[in-house]
C-alpha cells in the first residue's frame, strides 16, 4: 500500500522572530521521527511546516538577530507570507539544491495566481524576482537532512524597511511586492498565505494538509 504524506501546518499568528527561532529549535530534535499535533490516519506520514506572521517593528527600530541559516541580511515583517518548513529531506527524497529550487518555485507559482511572472534569481541572486525586482527571499538551514528557516514572500509590506538594509547582500536592486506588481484587488493576507501553503504542498508531493492554529504568545 502506498503511504500518503500529510503536511501539518502551524498557523502561528503574530510572533516575534526570536520566538519563532526557539520553536524551530525545539522541533528539530524530534526529526526524522514523525511528530505531529493531530493524530493522522493510518498510513499517513506527517511533516511540519510553520506559517509565521511577524509583528510591526517599533519606529523602524528593527530587532536584529544573527542566525545560522544561509543567505545575507533580510527583513521579516507584516504583510509577508512566511514559511518555516521543518521537514526531513531524506524522507521525501529531495536533495539540498532541489529543496531550494522547490522553495523558489513555490513563490513563483503563488505569484502566477495573480498574473505576475516571477523567476528564480540569476547567478549571484538569491530568492525570487519579477524582472530586476525582488519579491521573495529564501534563507535556509539544513542540518543532518532536517530543514529550518525558509522563505518570505512580499504581499504588501511597508517598503521603507528595506531602505535601511541591503537585502540578501545584493546591491543596486529594488525590492517589490505582489501589491506593486498587479492591478488586481488582492484578498486578505491569510488567503494568500494559504495559497502559498497549497503551492508548497503540491510541489513537495504532500497528499493532504492539516491546519492547526497556535498562538505565538504561547511559545516559551
């Protein structure tokens, strides 16, 4: 009998970056064992994927954290769709490079829903781009085959935050958002976040998705 794979998604609500890091660190030691919040049906394998929405920064006094992920400086904030996948790559038969490419394609597929033609970065460019404008960032860590950190797709963030950093260390390139790149009326952020999850699940071959809402304030 073919075993289906179930992606479990924790919808964190508003949580600051440090707490998101703490939760990832707590979950990683449980892999490659199957851990889950819900008891899935028999013959279903469960992996974690975290959806995180970040709080507003105080008067541009952005909190700065050093992490062990790949990539250079980036911004996580309101009106981004953010995924922190925690999955075992050996379990799903995906290598490190293929994993990053699938994260890129996840954001490209999301953009295409709204008629926006995005692309992977050229040589020396990380993330996902619309022309020469960056719409999605990727920064991952893979340790013993287990992933953490992830991606951030710009729905409609306050672009002034990007004026104070060099996103991903790439000079002379603009940052853009879904709002700027389409004339369509966008749904609320939660709808777009769920579309991002659907794109991710399809690309990684998950047969079903379990949603669980977890308050960020409960993370210790």
